[in-house]
């Protein structure tokens, strides 16, 4: 939707009386102004007849005449007994300005000027090109165009400020979470900021709304915040588990996002605790939630596409393009006999190979394989054990001849 505002007569600037040379001489009042423009013509000579042609197709008679001009550039003449006189040209200007009714703060919008006759139009010293001018909306001051001293009525744009909302605090049951919101610019109004209910585990929808100052639009923003039960263990279910799984998956830990704390969650929590140097409990408490909220995906030791096995932290990294794409909890040799070095996968078996599930062999009988028991410490005969549920996924990521780095 657009709106067009045309100048008001009170805003006009009139030109002084103009005189024309010639046999008779003609005085013209207000020969430039806003259309409709009332002009008085007076002949300064004595003649038996005065015949006026106003230039717009209309005519008049008499020593002094008055005529109303529509928008345009006109060239009136007078014929008397003494001959013909050219009166001063008349310019009657129609000027209007079009603008969007609403715009975001700091954005660029296009103003459109419509003027008759075709004379230069400016706004704050800048000239319209082909009737258009791009301006940046940084406030609510009105916009007004100008053409030969004639100003359009002001056009106002309802400005939508930028609203930034963030939360501070650990979103666990019983904790304090603050909502911090800011308007840009601050003069755009005041904010109504609600409190976050942390009395129970749920998804809190927090809506911040502005009370706009004059000329500014009302804005609001809603953020969803999952308030989680701080203590989780095997068998737990509900929104807290969903959030735990969501955050672990976002960090590329191998986990199934289903809202049920199963073996996959247990092993993912183990992997997270190993990477973050936390106690390997397999349970979730407030301290783990706090660490999870500020954790980052770990960096691999080597670049390119490969697999890394960190014996110290007992985790496996699937690395793609020099970034960790998947983190899996492992259990390596109980006696420390899982060989260190960089190895190449030379044999792969789909399904079971004796008790090894989907093994990828990298040195003699040493392999990365699925196994029912993957404790958070070294416990294998020397292979790299991974959880059964993720074994096929890891198997598909390890191609023949791909590198496996094993290090402390």
C-alpha cells in the first residue's frame, strides 16, 4: 500500500510580479507557483482593444485580466492596437511524493516524485532521477520534495525498529534465566520484558513487545526456551531429554533424537564428558547443562577426510574436510595395545565377523567395529569398540584405503 500527498497552497512560494518588454508592456503577478495558479495580467499601454491568449487554449479581453492555470509551462501573449507582446512565461507546478507506508530501521527505500511540468525535483539537496530517489530510513522525520521553490506536503514513513532479544543463565528447573532485550535505536520506544518461568520443565515461549514512541512501529519477538530438568539418567523421558539430544546432535555427537534417554544417549553423554574432561558418569546434572550450553565441536588433529581415534579421551572422530562430522564413544585395548600410528583400511565385513559387528580392519586383526559393551574406559582386546547402534553408520563412513589415525 502506498500513499500520495500533494502540496498544500499554504506551502507555496510565489514569484514577484514580472514585466515583459514590447510595444505595450505587460505586468504579470505570481508567474510561478503551485497549480492551480491564479495570475493577473495588466497591460501598461492605452489601446482600443486588449486581446489575451493565455497559452493554454483560453483567451481573455481587457486591460487587466485574471486567469487560473493548471499544471504546466505556459507562454501567454497580448495583442493591442500597438502590436503583439509576449508576457512573462507562467509555470504552474503540480508536485506530489510517494513513499512506502512502512520500512525497517536502517533500510533503503525508494521515494517517487511526480511533477508537472518536467522541472528538477530535489530532496535535502539530492536530485530525483527519472522520478526516483533512494533514501535510508534512520528516523521518523517527514520527507518533503522541492521543485523550483515549491514543496510537497511532508510524507511520513512508519519506521520499524530492530529488536534484539537474548537470554542469560542456565535454563534448568529452579535456576534464574534473564531476558535481555534492546531496541535499535533506543529512542524507538520502551520494552515490556516478561520473566521466564523455571518452576517446571517445559518449553517457555517468551514474547518481548515494544511500546512505540511516536512515528515508530510496534515490534515484538518471541523466543522459545526449553527449561530442562537438571538431573537425567538412563530411562528418563520428556522435553529435557529432547533438548539434551538436540544440543548433543548439534555438536555432532552420535545420538538419536527421540526424547528417550537410552543407550545411545548414555554413550553420547560419555563421549561429551570425555571430550570436555568431565567425570565419566553417564548422567546429566546442572554442571553438565552449563558446560553443554557453551561447548563447541572439538577440532581434529589432522586435516582432510579420515578417522581419528583418541585413546586418551576414548573417542572416535569422523573427519570431513578438516572438520569433525561425527563423535562416537569408544573403548580401546584394555592393556593399551591398540596400535598408535596412521593406518589404512584394508578389509571390511558387512554384518558379523565372528563377534565383531561391521568391522573395518586397519592392521592385522585390529578393527573399528560394533560391540554390545562399550564402557567409558579401555576394555577391548585391542580393537576399537563402538556402540552397536551406530556401527553401520561409521562403517559407511570408512572407505577402503581411508586413513585411521590412532594417537594418545
